[in-house]
């Protein structure tokens, strides 16, 4: 079995990449590192970096396309080069990353499978009256349908003829007519989503969520990697680590300090979601999803109810790279054992949709 790990940058020293080299060596998997610029489509050859045990260093070698490509969301940006490269490689190699169909698509899957109580009422900007919604919920969140890492998230509230717009660490007062002139058209055109604001904050007022991290491992079974709290800046909107948040990996201690008396119920409910949600999300897709991250808020304003903020299939995991890498390598064996069937599914899915 040959596995290639593609990354956007040439940083082969990324922790998760180093762990993958170590574990694939233990499992006797032919593993190499490459970037988009390393691929020669005409010759169907990749200039890959392989670890050479004899010299104890990385050697560049020409190699055929691998059986499996370990990729991530950040690589496949909407450029002609990326689209062409992805189309080429998907004909010959099985990709580990499976893109989800936007936030609305995931919401629909969860609704159809009985998880409505964990969902936040969500609308496309333009299909609802924003003023009426603000009258009902006081504060709303406006965010892109396909963004990650908390990018492009706005919080909006209203007082008289003023909107209060909060983006990252910036707050501004803006006349309603000016807001509609400057923002409403963009939000509608780009099909931004609108949700009621969920008061998931610490006792000190910092926004937080609980990230549930799961990976497929041996025999394709889901492995629970962690549930940890991500705590954002008090002046911010989101708790994402990419925007300066911090993580509390002892989630039970965090819950006890924040929700003493209700912490055990909350933790049990998080474990229930970790057990049930992966198969529910997978039921909406033909391609095999190998990793999932669920971001769950706890609404202090409504009896500490759990609400799902986000679901993504490229959840990172650098801090827990050892556990993540081991699960990934175990999953490679499962994918390889079923590669003919999975490649047929991948080709039919992506080439039918023109991707």
C-alpha cells in the first residue's frame, strides 16, 4: 500500500505529518509527503519526500500516484489549478477528505434523523425579515454557509434605528439603512445564514464551545479522540482556536467548574452525541467520511441545553496528533481493503457532479 500526504505548504515538520511518518513505518506502509507543485499530470508522476532509514533523512524520489491520498480541506481552494489537479488525482487515488454539503445540508441530515432539538433554527439571509427575527431573539448570528475556523461570523443586535454589528473583536454602531446598503446585498448574494444567538459563555463571559473529535480507525470503526472546551476572547464572538482561543482538554473539570450540579448530565449528553452523530452524518453521504468534528454550545439562557454550532470533516487535531495519527494509519488499512469499491463510489460521486 502506498499513501501520499499532500499539504498546501512544504512544511514537512508539521507535527501530524511527522506522526504519520512514524506510524506508517510501524505498519510497513509506503508513505511520502508532497505538495500540489510536486505533481506532473502529463507523466502521472509525483516528486515525493520519503523517509530513508539508512541515511536517516528525507529523500526526494519520483513515484507513481498513491493508492490513498491523505488530504485536508485547506488544499482544495476554488482555483482552476486545484480543480484540475483534484480531478486528475481522484481518478487514481482515494482521498481521505470528504467535503460536507454546507451548513444547511448538514442541518437537513440531522433533522431527518431525529436530532432537531440539538439544532439552531437557521435561515438563509434574504428569506426572512431580519428585523422581525431580531425582535424575537434580540441577537442573531450571520455567517457564511461554507466557512470554517469561525471566519466571516457576525453578531447583530438592534436598538431603535441602530444596528450593533460585532465582527471578530470589532463592534460598530450602524444606522439600519446604512447596514442594509453596505451588508445586506452581500449577505443575500453569498447566501449567508442567519441563526439566533446562543448564549454559550463561561462564568467570566468568554464565548466557548465543546469540540468533539472523532476519527475512523481499525476496521473503519469510529474512535472517540477527545471532547475539549475551546474558550475564546471575551470581546470576540467565536471560540475557535484559529482566532486566538485556548483549549481546556480536561472537559469534565471544565464542566464541573462552569456547570456544577449539571455537569454530569451535560457530559453524558456529549458522549451520546459522540456515539450517535458520526453514523448519522455518514448516512447522508456515499463517500466514506474518515474524520468529524462537532462543535457544541451550551445555552445558559435555556437550561444549559446543548446546541450544535458546526460539523466539519477536516477538524485538525495537531495537539492530539499522536492519537489522531494512529487512528488515521489504522484507517488506511481499512480503506485499502475496500479500495476498489470506494474508488468506484468516489469516481461516480465527484465526476457525476462535475468536480
